[in-house]
């Protein structure tokens, strides 16, 4: 399926060239934050609250300061003067009960890098130990005596909203941050009149990111100049630079942020963290370089978590299953504080609860809630896996209600194929789509019709196991995106990105990008785009990223935006290069510019192909500047900043086939087919890799992962033995294919792929598990379909145990979360 392009093809875009990044990374020559050692460097270790809610009494640092190698121990009060502002929340969305109503601001609490007087989740920083080695710093942490005056704790999202619940911010008297509503069409009327209404509550568990490289930061101050160089394992060096400067009142020109090689982020490094701010503050205070590398258990407590959302999802339909309207109310657990984009995460899914289906009316309501838990924020997919999960599961429930096959219910409701932007029920403009084509291909690859026949003939059994088939025909919104639209959503920054191309006299090319790859292979794909645009080889292109001294302008990497926005900026910069090169070539060849055509990677005189100029040749003459046309500046350089007119909307069909052991509840995925449509493709190998990783992450979410807290706010799943993630051994081989529906948003016709697998796969797996369990009478099964939960569900259906439903943040059944049977009438 995936082919490596022949170099002779001279067309690099679309070819599966191997990643240029890999030789260095695979031979241990990567340069990560932990590889950095500076003369005189001190180490930081953080004293973290062991309790989830307490007023801080006295903090006695005397014993810690006497420990070997300790240079300083600083509390929140000691560091209070360092902060010019609270930690940033860049998406303080409005509170609006109806879209047209006047808005007030969401409640966004102050959030200090080191707590000053109260802690609100387990793991919050209360003091910083500075020592001459990592070990000395860590040893002294336990010697800091903190007096915690404990307060009542609330970890359950629904409890937090009840009258009488412990309140986390006294001044507000409520744990609600905001209610945000989006509505289109006559939703209530449609629901009242619809012959079929299906309603279901889903819970998307809290997830803990597990990038291979933990977080880390090194700060080098130059006290005499007031300058700082910050190396951080971050996805967002540009944004970090601005927000470090703002929060610490340091001129931006004196702040340089470098994201060296970064070993994965998955959204968890799209943040400005307390440890980064504290490291700069301590380096400024002491005038010495400092370093901090996160411990894995520390990361479980203090790196953001993802998801943790209750969804009350409803669809209204005709008797034969034609969708009329969707309505959803969310309760999103933000944890104790807002991190960088916490409040906005549910909004990334707000427009997608009707999926790829046509309907007349739409309503989305989100309630953001504080609890005494680690803050949640962007985690791969961010808002879109939640939306996809709800609509794709309820479409299966609708199919059952009206007696149709899950594939058929989808086929009859798909938005018909379109190639130009088209408004959908939630009010957005989808860019292009052909949803039926992806499902047709996926069904064929999976052998869907035969599997259904087998299932029917065998009563759903195969070799003593229960056979289940699940479909997910997902859509996502990515390529973040038009700055004006982001402003309407009260996002605090723009959605543009930047690129610069420098064509050197040697014939080589440097590309400077504002994106910040940390596993996505931009060096390779940007080289392919530049190579085709400029008629050079990818090997001649160097791509510079992730260092604000060399790449001062950019918006970084998240939201599967880099290709659609940053890649397009590169494409636009190349257009500028070619426009200038054409002028110079015409002058040198003594023809009119219109007589030149760009062909086979060079400018040729139409009808006289031997009269031609390549970009490297023109770059040389632009550099010597001996005979340039009048008004043409020397040098062949160009920059572009691209702000897209719309998002992009990749979509696809995933089919999962499972066998469930009825005795143990063990689920085995025996086939997984993913047909994705991310528009035109730059590099099929990289796209496949992104889908592989994304699907693996989604399967982990579907079958393994769930962060749990006890009622005191103690994280019960605080390490890798209690928080389960699968390895390659637990995962099947994936069958991948594609359809191509070019995006109407950008000139390359590309859509994002970085999150698609994670968004698509959880409902495919759960629909398959639910399908397998149905013959046993299991009415409902939710995330994650671990062996234990499946086994309990089977026992529940047999009347051997109560039907199990996980409590939010707890171990077992909470009455408030009792589901209606799937497909049950509201
Ligand atoms: N690509 C392509 N053709 C397309 C679409 C994409 O060749 N039609 C290529 C791009 O050129 C790029 C890669 O695929 O090399 C991903 O591009 P894109 O979809 O634009 O996504 P981003 O580069 O913006 O990456 C962000 C996305 C997100 S949001 C998360 S989370 C995520 C992900 O990427 N985290 C990752 N993939 C990850 N992969 C790794 N290894 N590590 C992470 O932390």
C-alpha cells in the first residue's frame, strides 16, 4: 500500500521517503533536555502536597537547608514577588447560557506556580529545593516540614455541583466555572415531535499522558544582561517564550526558548507549567543555571490529565432511523485549576456531536466544574474523542432501536459527498468530505458483510468466544485555524503560522518553521514540500525549528495544525521565492516572464526547454547580485505568515472486530481496519505512522486507561503498575488504507492526521465489545472495556452481580451514573 518513491520521479510530495530525523534519534544521538549540563548548574526538586485540599500553615525549611548540597529552599511566600501575573490561562471562555445571551467571563482562578496559602490537589507544589545534584535536591524534599490544615475534598464531578459540596474557591461559593451553550435550529420542538428519541449517558474517563520523555527544563541566566535561555521539553517554545516573559516580567528580547529533541507530547506538553516558571524564577533569584527533570510518578500527579467528561447524549430520529437532531449536555472535570487551555477543550468537540450525519437541529451545552484533582487540559484529540465517542456509540444504539445494521444507519444518514465548504447543523463549515467512500472501503477490507453473516449463523460465537464488530465513522476538526474564529471562541491567541525560506548560493536551502515537531516528522515532510516547490532534493533542505532565536515567529504544534497551517505557510513562502526567481530568470534568459514555465523543477522558456534556470542557479546570481534586474533586491529569501480561512475536517471509517472470552471478560482485537481521509498526502509513511500511534492510543483509552482517585483525593493509579497502558504485544496489526478528498481550506488540499486514530478508535472498540456482549443480555458497557469491567457486565447480565457502572473518580457503582439501556427511550 505504502510505497517508497523513486528519487528519479523528481516529485517528492506524496512519496514515502524515510524520515530524515530517524538516523540521529535511532542511534542515540538525539539531544534531549536531560542531555544538557551547564557549568555551575543546580538541580531543583519540588515539595508537593500529599493532600488534596488544605490551607497551608507554617513551612519549616530549617532541616532541609542543612541537608548536604542544599543551596536554597524557597516557599510560595518566598517566591511571591517573582510573578508579575498568575499562571496563564489562554482560553478563558465566556459563560453563556444561550449563544445569543450577553456573556460573563468564566470563573478562572489565580494559579501560582508555588502555592502561597492553599493547596487544591495532590501534587501541587508548595516549595522548591535547590541543590548541587539531583540526588541531594530529592533527599532534602522530605525534610521540609509543612503544616497542612486539611479541608473537605470533592473529587466527584457531580458531587461538586451539589448544594453542600465542599467549595474549592470560597469567593465564588460554587465549583462551577461556566456553562457554555451552542444551539442551532428548533431543537426542543424537533425532540418533542420526533417518533424516536434515544438517550444515553457516557463517561469518558480521566486519562494520564505517558510520553516517552518526561517533562524537563534547564535555565541559563545571564545576570548582567538580564537574559535567559530556557531549554524545555515542550511542544510550544514560541508560546512559552511569550508567557514566561509576561508572567515573570522579562523583556521578550531577553528570553530565548529552545525545544530540543522532544520525546513525544500528545498535548501534555502544550502547556506552561509551574515547574518552568519556577525554574526561571529560581535561576533569576540565584543567578545560576538550574535544571529539573520530572520523575514519572511526579508526572502522573502534576502533568495535566485528559478527558474526564460525563456526556448526556440524545438523538431524535424518524421511525426508520433518519437523524433529525442531536442534543448533548456535558459535565467536564477541570480539576483544581485552569491550565493553559483547560476551559476551551470541550469546545473543540462542541461542533461535532452530530458527526458526519445530516440533521436539522443541534444543541451542545457544557458545564465546566472544579474538583480537587490534577487539572485537565489538551490530550491527543482534546474534545473530539469525546464527541466522536458519544455520537458513534449512540448511532449504534439508534440502529438497534430501529432494527437496522450499524453500517446501514450510518449510510442513510451521511452528509452527501461535497468538495467545497458546506455548512452543517452545528453551524460550522466542513471543508470537504466523502464519508460513504471511507465506509465502503473499510467494509470491504474488513469483510464486513461476511462477518455479519458469520455472526448470525453462529449466534455470535466463534470458537467459544463472543464475536463483536464495531464501526466508527468519525470526523474531526483540526488545522487550528482562522484567528478570527478563535477570537469568537475567546481563545487568547491567533491561529496563523510562519515559514521562512533561504536559498543559499551553494544551492542548498534552509527552511525555518514556526511549528515545533516532537515526533511528527516535520523535518521530512517540510523538506518534501520545499523540494517540490523549489526543484531541489529533500537532502538539500535543512529545516530549523524549536529555537526562538532562529525561528522567532510561530504558533507551534498541536491540534493537528502543523501541515495545514505551518506547511501551507511554507508553500506560500516558496511561491514568493518562485515569483522572485522567475523575474531574475526572465532577465537572465532575456525573455518575458510570461514566456517562462515552471516545469520539472526549473524555469524553462516555453518551447525551448534547453533554455532554463534552476532555483540554485538563480540563488547564486541573486547572491552575487552582479546583474540583477532593476528594483530587485539581492538574495533569494522569503517569508510567509499564513492564517487559514477555515479549519480542516479529516474523517474516516474504522472497523474493529473483537473476540470476548465470556468466562474471563478478556477482549481480544482480532482485526482493526482504519480508512482515513486526510486530503492530499505529503508522506504516506508518516501518515501511516501517525495513524498507528493514534489508534494504539485510542485502543489504550478504550480498553486499559482510567485514572482513579479515592474520596480523599489521593491518586490511586499513580504509577505504571496501577495505571495500565498496552505495549505493542497487546495490540493487533492494523490494516490501513485511505481515500483522498482534498481540503477546500488550503492550496495543498491537505487535512491533519496527527490525532485521527485516537479520535476514531475508542467507539469502534466499544461498539464491537457491546456488539459481542449483546447476545448475553448486557445492556451497557462503557470505557474502558477492561477484562474486569466486561466480566462484571457479563455477571450482571446473568443476574450474578449488580450491573456495574464505574463511579466518576471512584471504584464501583454510583447510583447517579446508572445508565439507561443502550437504545432506551428517554
Ligand atoms: N501529514 C502528511 N499528509 C497529510 C497530513 C499530515 O504527510 N495529509 C504529515 C505532516 O506533514 C506531519 C505529520 O503528518 O509530518 C502530522 O501532521 P499534522 O496532522 O499536521 O499534525 P501536527 O504535525 O500538527 O502534529 C500534532 C498532532 C497532535 S495534536 C498530537 S497530540 C500528536 C500527534 O500530532 N502527538 C504526537 N502525533 C504525535 N506523534 C508523535 N510521535 N508524538 C506525539 O507527541
